[in-house]
């Protein structure tokens, strides 16, 4: 039993940090779209059979007395990858968060346009997922929403320049600070969910920041231009889960 838990934890980290993992091709529409993910590979069974899937519409809350997340990030994001499913900036060892005193290491952040999670039915044009893992391989994802508005200086660093083709990666001229992409107010919602891409593994702690930041129309459109499609999984059933605020 312990061995199987370790294998699952390692698999969560691998799947979350390498979204271009080998396996049957999947996409966001047609025969390879989200409704079919669970049938493309037995490893993706959670995509169709899972009961704690992400994203969700955060609309029914309970008071959770949530303690502040402790952020300790270095401005060391130096590589951007276009894997055909998202734009992703990778981080070396050194940046961490602590949730209830428990440490998680930042692995990468990537974006979805339009957003994946909703808040009381509201959608946003862009959402960033900051993926973290603890020493046992359990995942915590900090989600940040973007409204269209003023240009985001840190996104300019990340998108400069965007790899135009799937499978391409580029070194960044200026290192990207993950913390600079987050709002000053770090109040958040918390729920238990999954990866939003195959294999849709469950057991992921979602920490969704309540306050959006801004990105320009051009910055948001750069994501779709690079990927040539929207990359958001549809909202999944809550199935009785509690969303803490």
C-alpha cells in the first residue's frame, strides 16, 4: 500500500510538471476533446470516472478559517515552453509556499485562456496555475485570475518572446517572478480537486486567490495565437465537495 501511494504521488508530480507527457494525443475539441479524455487511455480513467475533478464553479462556500499562505519565491523563471496545450514557465529548486505550515516547492506556472475555474458563475479571460509539490509528491495549485485591463509587466517578461510552435521552448532574457504575477491581497478559496488535463489525477489542493490581476488584451491574445485554440476544460460537478473561504 505504501509503495502504491509513493508511485501515485510521483505520478502526480510528473504529470503536473510535464504536461507534454507521452501517451495518446488529447486536445480541447472533437474526438480528442475533454468529453473523450477518459476513453483515450486507461491511465486517464479519472477524467470520466473521478468524483473530485477540476475545474469547478466556486459558488457554495463554508467558513474555513483559512490561514494566510506563506510565499517565498525567487525571481528565477528562465524558460518558457509551448507544449501545444499551454504556455509554461519552469522554475528550479528554491521557490516555495507553506500552507498551514506545510512546505510545497514551486515547479512551474502555466496559463489557460479563457479561465477554467469560475467564481459564482463568473468567467475570466485568463487564469494562471502555479503548480507546487511537497516532499511526498502531493500537489498544491495556486490559481490567479486575470481581467482584461492594464498590461502586466511580468507577463511581458514571460511572453518575451512566446515560442510560436508546439514543442518549442525559449530561454527568457529577464527572469520571471511568480510572486509579481499575484495580487497584493492573497485571500483565497480552498478545495480538493484534480489536474485539469489528462490523466486528471485527484488529490490536488486548490488555492484560488480571490482578487484578480490584469493583463492587456494583446497579452491574453498571445496565448490563443501561440496555441491556436482555447485551452480550458469545462466546469466539473462539485459532487458535494466543500469550498472553504
